C-alpha cells in the first residue's frame, strides 16, 4: 500500500507526538522534495521540535522522498508547491491514500485523481487518528486527547468545529 503525505498531517502528528501512528498504519509513506523542504529543512532552520522528529523519520526510512516525474496535474490549480507535488505523486504512484489537510487542496486532489481513473482515498490528520482508533492501535480516549491537543495549538490549522465533530464520533467508539 503506497501512501503519499503532504506537509500538514506530518507536521500536525509530529507536534502532538503521534507520528508513530503513520508508521504503524501505512508503509511506504512517500513525500515529494517540496514537502521534505517544508517539514524538515525549513523546520530545522526555525528550531522546530516537530522538524527533528520528522527528520528522524526520514533518516529511519519511515518517510521517503520521491520527486514526481509527472510535470503537471491533469486539472492544474493554484496550490502550494507541496500540495501540487503530493497530488502528482499520488497519481504517478497510484497511491492507495493521499494524506492532506487543506480542504480546497483535497477537493482539487479528488478531481485530479478521479480524472486519472484512480481510486486513491484522501484523508487528513483527523482521519489518521480515527483510523488508528478503529484499528485499535489507540483507545478512543487517547484519540480524543490527540484531537484536543491539535485543537488547542495555534500553529495547527484544523477547524475547531471539525475537531469537535471528530471528538463526538470518537466518544461513540468502543
């Protein structure tokens, strides 16, 4: 199962010390060079602790960098470099999953994946946490704690209303 990850879920999970969920759920996890630059190079330049955790994940081979050969999207759109690259990689590698948080980018990804006749699924950080709970890797209580931690961080851009909806869903899980 190939999984392509954009920067958002990597940064968010690393900031709450939940990067291990990716390692346990998915292999291989591929990112493009722009995502690596954003999460490691730029992060280390700012002395961000999450960048150190992500750098270690790359060094351990949990995350790998692959430059897409596909030069443009079937349906080009104005995106951040990492988002564009991640969608191109998901198409090229026929990934089973594309991990991406930004709603607009996810919509553009879905349009491009569908037009490429791929059944790649798209989910974000909260989806990873729900999947880990459903797979019984973590308890629903731990999952709620992770979502609360995300919701409380000013440097993570997840809608509080979405976090609340996910918390309610998690509280209904066994």
